[in-house]
C-alpha cells in the first residue's frame, strides 16, 4: 500500500550541493482529512519535513540543498467531511503523479501535476452521529 524511498547525497569533490530525493507511492489507500489546529495538521508536518535547516558551524560552509519530491497515487481516495456543515465529499484518484524540483538558491523551480481518471463527489447526506445505520425493508 505504501512505498517510500529516500536518498540523500552530498557531492564534496565536484559540486557544493546536497541532493535530497524522496519518492512516495500509495496504492489503494484512503486519506480521511480531519480539521485540526495549525501545529497538528498533516500539511504543517509535511512542510516542516522539507524546511529543515542546518545549524551554522563556524568554519563550515553549508551546501546548497536541492530537493526532489515524487508522489504517485494509484486507485486512491480522499474523504473530507467539514466540521460544522452537513456535507461530505470524496475525491477518487485513478492515477496521480506529482514531481517537484526545488532549490532555494535557484531563480526557478519545477512542479508538475498529472491527473488521470479522477472524480469529485459531493453529498448533503451526513452519516448518523451514533454510528448506527437504519435500514428500511
């Protein structure tokens, strides 16, 4: 269901660049998005992961950091239910690819999204609060 590959490489001889490559693949998974306070959000945690900065050390010149992120989703879904609204929504994803090439020192960065066979479904019917479903025969 989940595959993760991380490669961190620092080239000392030829370039003054540290490369961080992350590849994530999710197959047949569902993300249930829940609203929470800013420091506890999964989006904040993901941004903090890529915003790591090195401590300054006297006499050491930090390398430039080049970050590559590749995310691939196959047959996945995102379930979102707002807290104070009687709505439900789901996004189904047949194939999704996101690739990024980010460098803080460069003038440009690349971010590419590819969606295939995706759908957005909205419903005004909220699930019962006690978790019991009524069936009528």
